[in-house]
């Protein structure tokens, strides 16, 4: 159901089913431990059994050394990651931008190939009508050179004379996006910070490109540059909200992992010295194999938990639903139940819902705001999903005070088979899908998205309820 999964999410999925893991661990511990005791007592004591015990002892010692080295290396890497995460949060300019009031400066210039020079460069055999647009092809090659040049410029050098000349180049590059958004057009986007003008940064990159025009002309052909558009705008960047939230919580997450690894290293016990095979030694060996069996049981349980998660028929939350539909996640109205013990810890690992921290009384107002932002100029919206008609209409009534009279919401359940809902799509400007854990069937939701694409209906976003 998902293309990728982080280690933290995988660990959470396993821990959610900790009861199953305990049963499997106990079963395998009993099987392997009992078998070990039985086989040791049955073979007491001969030379072969002693040699086998010695080999097992060497193996355990190697495993201990390997585990200790692995933990030490993991702790060292986590310390480095912690330092990098803290340095990034302290120095990143992008993290200081207000994502709800993000000022973006845009500068677009066009590349126009020199017709006369192009004619001289074309062989006589090409001086016939052809379907190949040689001018456009040359302009594309020139634009590619400017993209390489602009993306490789030292922004610190462009900021000479300002306090940002000493800022790391990697932090300045986060403020700039350079791309070819149209044929023969290069667009420079630069974000304004508290003390740095995005327009100045974009203008500096453009002037740098102008200064290198002759060099690029020598490589890709004669041409001229023309400034097409320059200006700035303020926008809401919800992706930046997520990036800033992740950056802020990353040091704490790494610190928790570091504490766990350090504790695990401190509790790592060196294997005891080998003793001769005796009934008591056979019992001790059985205990060791029981521990090994428990580990095997835990691994098998982890695999089963992973398969159950990836092969499930329903989406687990609003984030997964919005990602699968390539749509905005507008809000979560599902009542959160407080859990305790291992269930609470597992829930913390698996819950990546950005709306979990929002208070219950603030979720409807926030949902209304997100609908307004996502809908843009659309005012007639269809609220649909595999929910009862009464539930959808109740949601519309709850949203009405926050959306105002300018919005008209229409409720229709089960878009795939509801003829009335399909008929309503003709007058609808946008669609909002409302699903929950019991109704968000993967196959059905994907079919709804495909149907909306076929009828060219705009999907505004999804709501988890």
C-alpha cells in the first residue's frame, strides 16, 4: 500500500502488536530452549559435545563483540546527527521564514537565439524544410547552460558587503529555486528573510548570468537575454510548515534514540566463561537457546506485523490517504483516545498525523481555514465519502458558521454508485473526500480518485473523521 516507510514507523508498527510478539517469543523460546536441554542431557558428556559447546562459546563471544562495536558506532553516528540537526536549526535561514507569510521574489528572463548566427552554424545539407525547430533546440541548450551556471554560483560571493556573506552556502541555497518553467524561459525564485531581500538575491543571480553571457555564447551559440518579469508575492507554504516541524523535533528524536542506545550498550553483558557439560550446564544452555528462540520469535512477529500493515485493505490515517491521492490533508476530526503503557509508546511512534496536537475545539475552525486555502476561488463544493448521508450533512452544518455564506457545500455519499451524487458533479467546482479507518478502503478510494479524474472534477483535499 505504501512505497516507503521510515525506521521509526516500522518500529511503531511492530510495537503496536507487542502482545503477538510476546506470544511468539515465548513459543519459540520454549521450543528452542526445551530442545537444547533435551539434546544436551541426552548427549552427556562426550568429547563431541564438549567441542560443540566450546564452538558455541566462541560464537557467543564474537556476537557480543560485534554487538558492542555496532552499538558504539550507532551512538557515534547519532551524536554526529544530533550535532548536525542542532547546527541546522541554529543556522538555517529557511527555518526562520514564516510559512504563513512567505514572501517569494520571482524573476524571469528569456533566452533568444541569434538567428543570423544560427544560420551560419547550420550545414548546407540542413538548409531544407524540416520538422526540427533548430532555434528552439539551441535555446534549450543555452537555457541548460544558464541553469547549470545559476545553480552553481557561489551565493556567498553575491552577498559580499552584507552580513549574509558569511552564512554557509548550503543555507543560502535553500532560499533559491532556479528552473525552466516554460520554453526558453529561466525563472529565479528567492525567498525573503528578516534581513535579506529575495528580490536582491534574485537580481544578483540574474546579473551574474548577464556577466557570463559571452562565455555561454562561446559554448552554446550567440543569443540575447531579455528580462520578462520581476516581482514578489506572499504565499502560504504548508510544506514548509511540515519541514520546520520536522527540523524542530528531529534533535529530540535523535536524543531519545541516543539515550536508548547508550542504555543498551551499558546493559550489554559479556558471555560467561565456558564450563564443562553437566546437567546444570545443560539447563543453562537451554536458557541461552530460549533467549535465542525469543529473538527469532520477535523477528517473525515483526515480519508478520509488517506484512499485515503493508497488505492491509484500508488506509490507517489521513496522512496516508492524502499521499495516496496526491491531495491536501485538510483536517482530522477523529476523536483521539488516550492510551497507556506500551500501547501509548507504540501510538507515539506510528502517529504522524499533523493534526493530532490540535485541540478538539479547534479542529473544525482549522478545517474551515484549510478548505478555504485549498479551494482558492471555488465556492461550490461536494462533500462525499463512504459515510452515512446524515454524517456528511452534519459535518456541513458544523462547518457552515466558519465558512460563511459565500460557500455552498453539498453532501453525497458513495460517489461510485450513487446516481444522485454523480448528477451533482455537474454543478460542483471542487470535491472534498471524507473517510475514516472503517471506510477508507484502498481500492475503493483509488477508484473514486480515478473517476474524479475522468470527469475532470477538482479534488480539493481529504478529511479524516
